[in-house]
């Protein structure tokens, strides 16, 4: 048989979850919300992609910001969106939800005439369904005539093509019109009408997954074994019962006298923090095994472990583990009852689930503040002139092709360069901005000591850059002060879902050899700081690069890599530094500033150069450095 393009097509709900950030309160008392992709098939598709499957999403989103957010997130996660249609007439579905206590998860669906409930058979063709090993349908998408017709059509195409059909019962009584609209968290309401409707679907399924309550509604009986037996009279599908902390039970054939006689997958003894989305992660894990013909015991282990991660974290799709993370957990387990307190697993979760790869970054750095303030002061100019100059720097980057070069990027600050930062944001560039107070030693933060409050205002596409003047042998009181500030910053970046670029420069006059920077990096790893990026000076000899690479490999193989800084070096020196750095895989590019803008800045602030002339010179300088870096990289 010809290899199929997809492992699974998720069909159904595609919305946005607005998750209350305050834990233990009513939705009425929530003050802020985190935004995630939501909807059962959407969450499962993301989970499947993270586990190494090839998923696609069949749904609709609105022609607005939330719809674009879903599309961009799915694309970044590796989910095919060729059949994620944009509905010009309807808005993307929203869900507002929170964590009240261990048993209560208030939830409001905003799904009145929403985009994903308008899926139509015209949105897909038989060849698309036939190009997948499995079609995943959701019970919710049989709750109205429109989506019922679309889902049954997709199932018919699947049967004709030999594509397996998996049903996530996904029972939400409110979406069947069985409760008041404000009772989205209610999980079970008995309904003969819904049971009969679901029972007309199950004969066409190969896999049916649900909680005990969902098996009850599908089987039309609140006795689990009786419901399973009735389902077995209707379908030969593999039946999977999710049992929360007790794990799950699989019934591939006849239903035994005791539920414990099924194929059991034990759960994991962890804290249940958030049950919302656990079933979606469970389904992703089960599909990873089932679609690869693994034994049911292995499918259960994958599924229960994925569910364990989901119940221990905030959010639904963001909680899904990567394959590396899942494998590590199944091999090593965790000593923590609260999994989110396991620093090793949380680091692995963060690092192995980054949404976008950056194999190369060639960045124009004009985040400088004190240097440009000094130039402006010499020429009698104020901060507004610096802001204008930074806009010119951005235009120079545009003219150099930064928007069309994969790996193009900028470093720019928000205090003196907000207009340039605004102009660059949202274009898919690599963007980093500084948090340190210029020249501070010990390290202090611009915006005050509450760095977490500062970072809450930053878009998630902005990478936090922090320059620290640090030597591993500096006095204990100074070292301790700086390290505590960096630990605070690291924690704040993770809470804000922002990447961290740590720039380390030994102080002027300190003793430096080929091991100094590597020793500093090791110290940071030892105290629990795992930057996504390092920004470093050329270490001189190859031994310096070897030491840096060794420290990263031993402590964080998922690190994005090192960017080379320039420190106002002339182009000839940068050429030699690029030639040496390009030989090392750990170096992913550069972030250079004054070598590009230093001379043009003096001319512009003094009035000797026009805007256009300044843009032209900086653009040329930047373009030459990109070309120079890539030439050296290509010769390796």
C-alpha cells in the first residue's frame, strides 16, 4: 500500500482557551487569563505531533486574530493546516475556564454559530481522508445536523479508503443543549436522545475512547459494564475506558464479567492539578502506540503518562509532552508527586517543545542605550532622536532583506526604540530585547526589581536578552548577588513563556583564559539556569569553542546555541572571528551592533548624514556581515 501522508486527521473543535491564571478562585474573581489553542481534536493533534506522529487538522476558524493564532500555532507545532478553513462569516470559538479546586473547573463555552460548527462536506475531499491512516472524530461534532453530516461524510470516505476511524466521545452536555449555558463544566447528563445518536455512530468506528461517564452516555446505561456490553453489540471497535488516577482499561474483544479483567494500564501516583485537557493528551498517547501496532499495554502506558502530564500542568495543548519527555518519564519516572515541581522534567518539557526552529540567526543589534545616549548628548540631541535613529536601523535591516532571509533578526529595546520594535514585531523575525540596566554590576533590571511584572507586558515572540558582566572567580558577595538576580530572571521568563538569551562578558581587567566563559556557563547550569541562547565573545583559540560546546552538550543538549557578539570590532576582526566560529556547530550566527551602526550613528547625530544615507550605510554593513557569515559557514 502506498505510504499515507498523515497518521491522523483531527476533525472538529478548534478554538481558543482563555485560562484563568489565579488558582483556587471563581471565574468571577479571575484577574488575568493565559491564551492557548483549545478544542479536543486540536489539542490531540498538537499532542500527536509532539509525539512524532504526522497529524492534520480538519476544521474551521474565523477570519480574525484568534483564527490566525490557531493556524500559526498548529503550523509551528507541525500540524498540517491545509484543510483548516477560514470562515469569513463566523468567529473562532472561545472557552473561558479556570481551576477552582481539585474537583471544580468552571468553564464557559462561547460557541454560538462559531466557525468550527460550520464544517461542511465541501471543506474536504475523499483523497484527503484517504491520505491518512486514521480519522479522529469528536462526539461534539455530531451534536447539530451541520456537523453531524460533515462528520458522517468523513467517516464514509474513511471506510471507503481503509482509513481507521477513532472516536473521542468528548461528551459536553452543554453543547448538546442539556444544561444551562453557564454549566460548561458539567460532565454528565443522562439523555436517551444523545445515547441513541451516538449509538448510530459507533458501528463505523475502529477505536472508541471515553471516561466512564462518556461510556455511560454512549452505551445508554450508568452501569459501566452494561454500557460496554451494549456498545459491543453495535461495534467491533477497540473500547477504551479512561479511569482517571486508576489509569485505563482496554477491551479489544468480548466484555468480561469484571472491568478489572480487561487489559489494564495503571495510572501514575501524581497530584491532580487540572483535569481539563487530560483526555486529549491521553488520546494522543494512545494513538502513538495504536497507529504503530504497539501492544495495548504499551498504548496504555503512553496514554496514561501523557494524561499524567496534562493533569499536572496549566493549560491543555501546552501540557502535552514531547516524545523525548514521555520516553524519559517512562524510563526514569519522577520523585515528585507534583510533576510540575520536577525541574528536570519541566526543563525537558520547555526545551523539547519549542515551537519554531532557528538553525541560524544573523541579527542586527541596536538595543544599545547608554552608548547611543552618549552619542546623542555629545551632539545635543534628546531621547526622541534616539528613537528616530532606531527606526532608521530597522529600515536598514529591512533594506538588507531581513524579512526575506530565514534567520534574520534584530535586538532592540522598548525604552528608546519602541517604534522600531513595534514595526518589527509580528513579521516572523527573530526578535530579542534587553532587560538589564545598562552597565550595571551587580546586575540590575531596567524597569525595576520586579522583573516578572515587566515581562508580563512583553509579547511571547520577544526573546529576553540579559547582559551580565560576570567572572566565576569574582568575590562571593558579588557573585551571589548576580546569580540570585539571574535565577529570578530565569524563573520569570519561564512564567511569561519567553525565551532567554544570556550574554556573558567577563569584566574588563579580569583574568580570562579559554576556560573562563565555559566555567561561568557551567556555574549557571549548576544553579538551575538554562538559557535558550548564549551570546558570547569570540573565545580566541579553538580550545575555547571546544570548552563552550562541551558545557552545553553536557548540560542542555536542547540549547538553541551561541550567537557571536561584536563589541564594536572592525569588519576585518569580525571576519576572522566568523571564520573561527563557523567551524563550530554550537555557534548559530551573530548578533552584532556597533560594528554596523557605530560610524553611521556619529554622522547622523552630528547632522553630517541624511536619513537615507544613514539607512544605506547601515544596510550595506549588515548585508555584508550576513554574506560573510554564510560564506564561512558554507566552507565548513
